[in-house]
């Protein structure tokens, strides 16, 4: 005789797996922001830039971005962010946000 399936346990296991995958995705997106140097941007600036990127449908632009991103993942140098270039023209530090010391290299 066959053993009956425990659908509730299977559903819970699937929900746990989905939660784990969402958590991993959020963590990886945060790591990507840091790796690109975009963590030096104000959250509003980053959100606005991401909205423009998501709305862009021009295949040539998207392909250029993909090539640039692939180069970053292959280990080629990324374009220096204003913080990496010693740009002191930024407004004062945002409260609660850690600012890298001037002249220090950005995140690896």
C-alpha cells in the first residue's frame, strides 16, 4: 500500500524554499550595488536611476550595459565612482549613512 502524501509539509517546504530564494536575491542585489560603487549614491538617486534603466527599451543601450556588466564580472576595472576619484563636490554626508574615508578605494 502506498504511503499518503503530506501536502501540507510539501507546501511548507516549497514556501520555505521560495522565502530562501527571495532572501538570497535581495542579498545579491545589495552586494551588486556595493560592488558597482552605487552605494555612494543617495537612495533616491539610485532608485531613480534604476527606474530609468527598467523603463529603457532601446536594445542597443541594453546590450551596451550588458557588455559593461559582463566586463565587471570578468574582473575588468569599473569606471571610478565620484567617491573613488576624490570628488569633494558632494553635499554633506547623509545622517546614518557610512561614508568611506576620502581617498580610500571603493568596495572590491
